[in-house]
C-alpha cells in the first residue's frame, strides 16, 4: 500500500474534446442540399435564402448552389441595431 496519496495526475487528466466549430464552406464555394455550411454556438451567422438553421444553430444548405455571405443590419427588439452576416445559397 502507498504511504501518500497520489499527486492528482489521474484526476486532472480529462479534457473535453474540441467541437470543430466554424465555417465549413467559404464564399463562392459550391454546396449540395443538406451540406453543412457553418457549425456554431449561438447565431453569429444568420440563415438566409435556401439555408436552414438546425437545433444546435448549425446552418445547412436546402438546395444545390453557391454559398454567399452578406453583411446586413438587424434591429433588435429594444431598437438597437447590430451588423449581422447572413448566409445564402444562390
């Protein structure tokens, strides 16, 4: 039996796996229906034409086409405005 307690290396060895978030398709790139365009937490990028937002905020292409990113202004419920990036499939 050991005289002293372990130094804690075994307790601290766990680390969460990275989630591989971010852009999967860039501007002008062709996509097919169902392909993931952006993996995100929250709505940094908003869905536009032919793009659907999944339950975990992932953006998916609804039709075949090319990815297009567009800057736009959006008014919040309190009247404040913010710049947003809208993702379209054309």
